[in-house]
């Protein structure tokens, strides 16, 4: 895989991690401005109440997202290293992405934050462009 596509997937993983940082910062009043902006941009039905349960949830979701990004980075690197033999890893990443997308998008809509589906589509789209254009799924010669 070319250096361009390696960088593409690195940036994709980094974007997930940075979003996790935004979420995690919402756990504390002194650092919650970025997540307040995200919630405002997704036009929820009401102003969020930054109470202890929301702050706890943001901290946990942030940690999970950061962990997901780190894991994805290493799995992607291994899939790239394996070449055609790495297809099961790409399948696992894709299955995880589909699962996340369906649940996250459905619940975003159900809770009044339907605009969150737009960045979700963007994240999946960036992954799919990289997957299709990089040659990651080419069969062994």
C-alpha cells in the first residue's frame, strides 16, 4: 500500500481519537466547550444538562472512542503489513464500522440528534474510500 493510503488510514484513526478527546473533555466543566459546540451543531431537541451522569457518560464515551482509535490504528497497520492475507482484518474492521454506524445513527435519530448521522456518514465514507482505492482488498497474485 502506498504511503498516501497509509497516511489516509492514519488520519482516519486520528480523527476518531480526536473526537474521543472532545468527548472526554466534556467530563469536566473547565474543558467542556468543544463538546458543547458539537451538541449545539447537531441541534438536539433541548439544551443539554451537564449534570454528573452526562459528564460520566461523556468521559466513558471519550475513553472508549480513544481506545477504539488506538486499536484501529494497530489493526489497520497489521492488515496493511499482511497485504492480501490481511483481508480478515479488513472484514473485522468493516463489521465493527457497520455495527457502530447502525447503532449510533439510529440512536442519534431516536434521541433528536439526527444531524449526527452526517459526520457518521463522513467517517464511514473516508474509511470506504481508503478501503476501495488503496488496493487493500486486492487478491494475492
